C-alpha cells in the first residue's frame, strides 16, 4: 500500500523553472499532489511543465494566480518545455 501511495506522487502536477529559454539551467522546482498555482521567479525564462492529467495551464500577472489573467496554453500531458514572455508571475493548471 505504501508503495502505491509513493508511486502516485510521481504523477504530481509539476513546474520546474529555468533561467534560460530552453529548460537547461534550473532554478526552482514546484510539485504538488493536487492542482496548484505556482509563483514564477523574476529570473525565470522557461518552464518545464508536467501537467499530469490536465492539458492546459494559465498564466497570471500577479502571485498566487492573482492580478490579471494573461493567457492559457495547451501543454503535452507527457510534459514539455515552455518559453515564457517575462510578464508571467504565476501559473496554474486549468
């Protein structure tokens, strides 16, 4: 039973922040077992997003998925690297 619970964590929603534009120079990692909103550091230029069972993410101008809604984009359920514009301060799974 414990092994099953541990295995479920591997499919968590995940957002890794990178200082470059092609997900090579890591800076931060966010991971949660449930849908979450992650703040994006000002030095981040790309994100590796693993949406688990979701297929879209939303970007916001403020922390905590607050402020102005900027845009929504589809992401591969297998995970993918996403270059960001620089005005995104948080991202949530839609």
